[in-house]
């Protein structure tokens, strides 16, 4: 199902739309693609944040990171 919407664009959005249209995209295609890509970026960001949170709560991973950091410090001290 598709639906029409009306949007007021500010100067930045208008320039961005003109740039997208200059690549050969129709106005509708440019807007649709931009919406989808923006939503995909949000989903990826949220997934990455969840992965980081899981790693921060992983005691085994934290212990391994501390061990690696200690080894690196020891190697640096050796010169």
C-alpha cells in the first residue's frame, strides 16, 4: 500500500533533494530511498549499541581485554 504525504523542506533539505535528483533519481525515488537508508542506519546503530552493551556486560570478555591490556603494557615497558 502506498500513500501520499506532504512535506515542507527547509533550505538544507531542498539542496539535498536537488543533489539526489541530479543523479537521475525522480523526486519520489530520492525521498523514498533517503527514508529507507535513514531507517537502515538507525537499525544498524541500534544493533551496534546492543552488541556493545552485551560485550560490556560479558565478564569473560572484560577479563580477556584486561589481560591483553596488561600484556601490552608489559611489552611497552620492555621498550
